[in-house]
């Protein structure tokens, strides 16, 4: 069944969801250190306001995380931009995102990488994201699954991106990295702090590097119907 096309008004937004508001968001991202022109261009043109409930649309371009239901959030624009920059830095062809969520980070990645796979453990969020992404013509392979298990049938991946915080990384994810592949994830330290961390596969070894403090919802196991 063909989905109804989005109207120009829905895509452009009005008032607090307008292009002018998106442009202000991009200016703020630049001031916060985001420098990749590809990331800035995509985020300036994609309708973030369509990835939250209508009642929250006027806040979509604020520098804050927003609830999307089921205890999950849409990350603030700075985090989306930063994660995307890190993905692109690896010059990947195949990317696996763990935690589709609202679908907004998926959309940004889909515009910038060759082949994208994305898993979501909550069925309702998966359905909403799939609907939004389809209407926007974003190319990504989506599925409902426990992200901790990765997507073995589609492996290996040049980049695996976690959008939730793990205490320990599942071995399955490391095994699904290609040679010189990179895993980007928020990891929790023993003191409870969270750090955006990059893990690079070098042969059979893994090089870990802390990048910056962050705050994400926890990585949970299992599938929710």
C-alpha cells in the first residue's frame, strides 16, 4: 500500500518547526564543535519535528532530549550530530545501529552511509519509525530484535553504533565488526558515569578509547511486543 506523501508544509514546518528554527539549531551545533559539513547540511534539511509527538513538535529543535514513550528518548541534536560525525570518520560502507528509537538518528545516517541496518527491541517504536522513514524515502533495513545480539546474518559491519548505555559490551557485537571496524557506544563506568567510547578492531584485538561524558538510557535485553 502506498503511503500518503508528506505535504511541503509538513516537511518545512512552521513557527518553531520552521527552516529558520532548523538553521538556528545548526548554528548552535557549529558553536558546540560540530564541523562536518555533511552532518550539518543533513540536519539542516531533515524534519526532526516529525519524529516526536505533535504536542512536542515545537521543542524538536531545542538543545535537549525528548521523550518518545516506553521510557526512551530522542537524543538532543548535539548527540545525534556527534555520533554521526564519529560514524562518518570511519568511512564506513555497512553500518549497524542498535536502537532505532524514534528513527531520527536512523534518518540522518541513512542519508549519509551506503548501507544501513537498524534494530529496535520495542515493537511499537519499530513500527512508528518504519512508517516515518518510509514516508521520507530513507533507505535502511529495519528489524525488531535484541540489540545485544546484533544482526549476525548481515555482519560484518564497518561501524556498529549503540544508542543506549551498556555496562559491558556483548561479545556478539565485537565479533560482528569487520577488520578495522569501529564500535561506538556509551559505556557505564563503575562509578556510574557514562562515557562515549570508541572501540576499534585491530586483528583479533580491540583498542578502546574514551571520548566524552554523556547520558543515555540503559541498554536493555529482550524484545517488547
